[in-house]
C-alpha cells in the first residue's frame, strides 16, 4: 500500500510556503504557479493548504486549520477549492501525469 506524498503546502500561521525538494525537477514556471496558488489560498481563507499526491498519483487539495482559529473561513475554503479545481485543472492533470510516469512508473 502506497502513501501520500506532499507536493507543496502553505501555512497562514507561519506565513511559509513549502515545495517538496523531490519535485525540484519541475519547471520554474510550474513551481511559481504552485507557490502563488498556495499562498493566495492561505491569504484568502487562512489555515494550512496542501497539494498531495495519493497512492494512485491523483492530486488532492487538502486543508487544515487550528481548532481555535475563528478567522478560518470554512465556506470560503470549500468554494476556493472548487474554483482551483476548475481554473487549474490543466495544471493538476499535467502534474498527475508527471507523478504517475516518473514516480509510480506507470505507462501512459
């Protein structure tokens, strides 16, 4: 059974962005787009935002927040995730294909 692998994450609490060093081979434009997406999400909604590959290579957008964070916008979070899934669909599909080919060694 495989595990999840974090692609990138951002935290409104620490005001930091993280890109997994295993994905340094991604083009600079893609890395910048991921950083902008993550940081803007946490600026708008708060909490911690993560883009994670599941064991099958599907990219999942995950959100977490501290229990006592009353500024976290749960409704806005759901809407923002849906918006990202629509507007960044092409990027996400490309990242999934990249991950499945180079990390899971699937043939496409």
